[in-house]
């Protein structure tokens, strides 16, 4: 069941685009704004593409709860999850990364790189990003008491574009977005006896009503980024007062 879709970023993009005509903003800052607009458009497009594949299987499911583009701030905790799937057996986090070129993994240095027109460029480890999201979600569930309604296990994966060329063998957890359902089935077939018993227990412990309640509670904590937030990022807070 789909509880939360990807947030619409069109108004924010429109507002930022209008800043490019502002007479009091220097050209260097306008270049920064253009790059930010590009990042927002790209990220939004990527999230929508990944959500399409997830929703194909789970949007109308009565066994899985789905939330996309979830941003939570709770006291000292602040984190964003691209795609969150709550099963009756466990919770799955997807970080979506749609690279338009080759993705390369350096097994020796345990680092990720992409090929650009200017050569090989290192990128932050997307698996570590997803892992941090999982850790923050667990802390959040503990602090709010929502842990009572959540399956115990939280796993994480990185979804990459179906078109991306994987130059080298990838670590476990990197999945092409159109193949994640096959990966899930493969992992289910490999599950051991004791883990199987645990999952069956979790399935009957966590009813669909229970995980639906959790999904709706998480949605209540969602705080989308506002135009004012982007102005602060750009050090243009003075525009808020106008």
C-alpha cells in the first residue's frame, strides 16, 4: 500500500528559477542557483523513476507499506530516506542513485567511481549513505516509541539506473532498479532455517494494520524542504524578509 509519494518539487524549481532574474543577486550566486536547480531536478527525476519500479509491485499491496521521499527532523536527528518499504517481516530502505555513465567499484580501496567526460571521478559510498539512514531510522523508532509497531530487522540497498553500465562487479546491495524484485526472490530462496522461523514469527506478530499504522505515523513526521530552506542554503536569507 502506497502511503506517501515523492514530493512535488515543481514550485520550488519555479521559485529558484525566478531568482535568476533578480537584480540584486550576483552572477556567481546565479551560477550556484543554476547548479542547485539542476541537482533538484535530477534528484526528483531519479526518485520518480525508482518509485515507478517499486510501485509497480507494491502500490496496491495489502502486505507491504511504501513511503517515498521521507524527510524527518526530530530533536538532534535529521535524515532523509528515498524509499521505505515496511514488510510484516522486516523494513527495507532503498537509496536511489541514477548514474548516467559507468559505475566503477574499486575493490582494493573499497571506493565508488563514475566515468565522466573529464575522466574518472570518485563519489561518496552510496551503501554507507543507506546504512546511515537505517541507523537513524532505528534511533528515531527507539526515541519515539514507534519501535513497538516496527519489525525488528532493517536492511538497506542502493537502486541504480537500469541503463547504467556496471564496469566492475558490484558489492552486495547494489541493484539495478528494474531487477530488485528478482533480487528479493533470490534472497528469500537462500534464507536459512532459523532465519526462516524468525521471519514467520515476525509475519504473524506484525499485522498489516500494525505496519500501516507505523507508515502513517512516519508520514506525520515528514518535513519537506521549503523554498525558504533553499534560500538559507544559498545564503540568501535576506530575501525571505522581502
